[in-house]
C-alpha cells in the first residue's frame, strides 16, 4: 500500500488507493512488467481499441469492448463514505462525486435552538482528487447548482462549500477554513470545535457546511454534493524533442498517456520517443480528439492506459529502448516492401471471415456532458451491408474517455470501415472484408513494429497491397512471425469519400 493510501486510511472514514493503484504499483504488483502480456522479442506493445477493426481472424487482435461508462454517471455519482473506493484521478473535464473522509455534527453556528434540537451544523471533508486540479467549474447540492460567492467559495440555502487544491504537505483540520453563512464568512476547524485530524498531502478536497433545519424541515438529510471540474495538470509536449518541465491542464490523449507512463510507471523521459508522442498530439489536436477520463474505480495501469488509447485508436510500442506512441490514421506511408523473397516458404496465410461473422452496426457509448453527464451512444450502420448479410450484427464499444458525439461518431465509422470495407487498385471502396495475413520473415526485418504500414508484393496477391502490422513475435528459431490486416484509405473516409479525420 502506497504512503498516501496509508495516510488516508488513518482517517476515521478511510479511502483506499487514492492513486487508483497507479502510484501504488508495487503494492498491486503492477509496474513495467504490466506490459508483459504484450511482450515479444521484437517489441513490447500496449494497444487500446485502436488499430484493430480486425474482427476477421481468430489470430488477429479484435477491438475490445470497454465496460463501465455507466459507472461514471447516474446513480453511481453519489457522495459517499467508503474504505474501498479510491480518491478519483481526473484527466480533462468531468462531473464526479467525492468520498467523505471526515464528518461530524454540532451546534457551532446554528445553536439558537440547540436545547430543542431543531437545528444542527453538519461539517465534512470530501476528497475529490488525488492530485492538483486545474479548477472547479460548478458545484451542485442535490439538483440545485450552488452560487459562486467568490474565489473558491459556493453556497445555496443551508449549504456552503469551499474547495481546496491538493497540498504538497499534510493539512491539519484545525487550520482549514469552512464557510459559515451565505455571504462567505469563514471559521477555522479549531474555532468550530472540529476534531484535530490530518488531511493527507496530495488530496484535493471540499470543506462542506450544511445546516439541518428541523423547524422548517429543510436539509433533514445530507445533500448530495457533485462537482464539475477540470482535472489533473500534467506536463505538455512542446515540440518533437521537448517535454515541458512545468504542468498545465490538458485533454490531449498523447499527453495523458505520457503522464501515466511517467507518474504511473516511473519511466524516465530519456526512454520516451518524444517525436512519436508529439506527432500523435498534433494529430489529436487536428482531429479535435480529446480524453476526459475520471478514474473512480480500482484499475491497474494497463487497463487505464488502454482506456486513454481507445479515445484515439492508439497503441504504445517499446522498441529500440524507447516507448513510442502511434495512432491508426490516414495517409500513412509504407515503411518497407516485402516480396516473395522476404517471406519464408510456406508461411504465408491469408484469411477472411464471412460477412455474417462481422458487425455491420457499430455502437459507441460515450458520456454526454449536456445530458447530466449520463451515458449516450452514437450508431453507425450500413443498410446495404445488413441486406447483404441478411441480418443485423451489432458491436458495442464503451469508450469512457469520450465526451462528445462527433469524436464518438468518427471512431464508430472508422471501426465499421476497417471491419467491412477495402478498396481496389484505383482506390474505390469495395464491400469486402479486408484481408488478414500472417507470415514469417527473417531478422532482416527486425526493425518492423506494431502499427507500421508495410507493402506486400506476392504471387498470391493480385497486386501490391498495404497492410498494418497488428502483432510481431520472434520465435525460438529467430524467425519473426507477423500478423497484419489490410490497410486502405477508404477506412478513414465516409460513404461520400470525404475524410472523417
């Protein structure tokens, strides 16, 4: 258990794993070895819902389904006290509830009717993030949006909230200021008669005051506190060779992955291929692809990074002692052309699943901020394919980090295209499942990586075709086993031939 976990556990109402096991990798047995599942002698690869679209061969990676969008919305967003829920880690903008780490009641402010027991003051510290946050945009008490008094103070009738960014050192509750009335007056915890507990370092929190009004039967139970916040400030990628030393707010998937590798796995900058991360950052900015991800449940580093990669069809490759980031994008050039002479005899296999085995309707679930941050979905389907198949076959992708319909729609359409279409020599779209191939080659091509585009010129093919490498593995004989799927520009275009990205 990490030091921050231990510190929070020492509070009366404890929180477990404030860094979602990202910063407590030793305790969870998760570190650089978390990538071992994807390890090969050629490279180590971590893939999101990314270069796949490869649901046509049992040996090729498929697009994974992602669970849990609903866990970020609706009934799950409740202020609560728990010793099993983590302190959230929030990248980008999100709406969340917190975890109560201290609470008590007394008559410190509303004591006029103390003898009759009509009114009581409720005091609470609610942890909202295990890191610095950029800002809080809105605070809700139940269904009512609280009014901004000034700075970081909010109020509505009977509820006052002041939010605090994470401190690098622990904080005594005695010194914390609580808002005590509707005009923003403040009193310290010691003045209010609160317990002298310690709030751990690196935890952003709310100091909450609510008045239980027995006479008017108002606030007779704890009001649910929700916040809309801009989360963790992270280092940004300045150019193809520079990572900033300072931190700022960012929703770019490339910079979020960089933060997870650095803060989560302690990978030094010297081991990062900065140029590849900057290239992905630029493409995400051009496409307006963002990641807004609230990590509010236990997860390991591998699944967390996969969630981020899913927002941009990305993959991480460890090759030549560097961590590289790639995304499946349009207009990629071939890094090598392999001919019959490069493919070991009798190792080339080509396959193509039948149409009825592949989805002709893609549903991408995302979170809609304009609808109370509830789960929403975008559907991309082809009636022509459904008529051809004689049935409708659905595939659902639940991508937690997407918060806009346009991005969800683009990913859905690209996914459908990569599963169901290819093109002829002239670039015209064909209703034909892309080829999946596997073959062995020599160490001459050990420089190839997952995500690379290669050209294949072989007697079994009617022409030179491009393929995207999905996996590589060096066997005991020293041969490199490659699995790939056909790459076509039509995958990144809509039915009218216009680029989606």
